[in-house]
C-alpha cells in the first residue's frame, strides 16, 4: 500500500526488496516449524496457510511485480479488486488462531 501512496522509484525499490526478503523468511520459518507441530495444530493451520498462499501469490506478489514494473494503475486495480478480497480469509483464519 505504501508503494501506491509514494510510487517513487526509490520507495518502490525499497518495498519490493523488503517484500521479497520477508516472503522468503516466512517460507523458511514455515518449513522449520511444521515438522515440530502436532497434527492437530497443523490441521488447524491448514486453512490459514491456504488463504495466505492465495493472498500472497494472487495478490501481494502480483502487486509487487507490477509496481516494480512501474505499472501503478495495475497495482491499484489489484488492491481494489483482488487484495482486499483475498485479505478477508487470511484475517478470519488468523483470528481463529488467537
């Protein structure tokens, strides 16, 4: 969202880099933690992981790509039509785990 507010090249580059780094770190942590979780916990987290993966792959990752390509209008459309919708299941499943 910050890239839409400030679409300057330096800001976009900063957030694209941070997004990729954070995504890689989350994937690494997921791979480290899943072997030690009980089957019941893994089952509970399954819906969250599915929603998160869709949110990242179809939403934020795509927005990240189009912003890196200076396609501001495409990113804005993704946020309005895709990301806002995909974020709801992630939020719901996250709240269920608290």
